[in-house]
C-alpha cells in the first residue's frame, strides 16, 4: 500500500490512478490530518508527501512521521515544485528517502518508488533493542533476559520487537495484525491475544510489563 498526500486533486488522482494500474495499491489524502487518521488503521509500505500543503507543511508532517515509532522506518518520497538546493537538503536532513520535482512524469515517479522500495527491502537490520534487562538483537534474531537466551517463535519475536520499539505507546490489535501477520491475514484479533499470552509466559519476571489497554491493545512499560 502507498499513501499519497497531495492537496491538488488532479495530481493526487493521477498519481493514485497510475499506481493502482501498475501493480501497486494507492490511496490519496489532501492533508496531514487525513493521513494520520488512516495511519491508525494501516501502515503503508511507502508515503508520497507533497511539501506545500494546507495547515501543516510536508516538512512538518515528515518530522512527525519520523518521530513516531510506527512510521519512523516507512520510506518517504517528497513531491515538490521547489527546485532549489536548500529545500532538497532540508527534506533529506529531516529523513526523506528521496524527492521528485514537479512537474514529473508518471513513469519517472514509478521508477523512483521502485528504487526506494528496493533499497528499503535490501537493508539488513543490525539494531539491538533493550528494555530493562531484556535485549533483542534484530540481526541475529535472538532475545536475552539477564544474559540468558530465551526461545521465541517468529511471531513472538516480532511482537516483542514492535513493543520494544514503541515503549509506553499503545499498539492496537489491528496494527499488530497488519504489521506482523500481513494485510491479507483474515484471522480474528484474538490471535494477537493468544500470542501475547504465550510471550508473557516466556518473559518470566518481565511478563507484567506487557500491559493490556482494554478496548485498544497492548504496550510495553512499567
């Protein structure tokens, strides 16, 4: 799924129409408010973000996305009518993966999207996450508590990783289903609860640090 944030309806419709007819799924939004509302239910593979937008600028939205644990790693391509070097540098310095200057051809845009997605998929994670005495090594796919390795299933590992990346933030069951089981997973959200129970058992003294937020989901915290 690709999200396109562009206030010019003609450009937005052209982009989403082209993407939906060239093997992608795309949805368009006219401002940051509608984008963040959609992010509550689905995290996209990539975001196309115009710089000149009503209310919040594209750069301000970019900063918010990069400071949100759920979207900090989502590839973002800026769409801009500005061609001076300063605007490009500002966008890249704030975490944009690429930029395309208007007017642009649709085939050029698709090529840039494919290149950014390819680079993103080729990255090998070497991050080591820590929470109290829990250590999770993403690259080695290993988890330790007090330097003792614990054995987790793939889904338990991904659950713990998301919780550790988002300490003290509530992750809804829908978000967890989407990110861990995939967009096409048609099971009930009870699946998340079952895996959380199993994960808690394996965390031993830290099991109570996975907190149930009734009606919403889960968070890792005190």
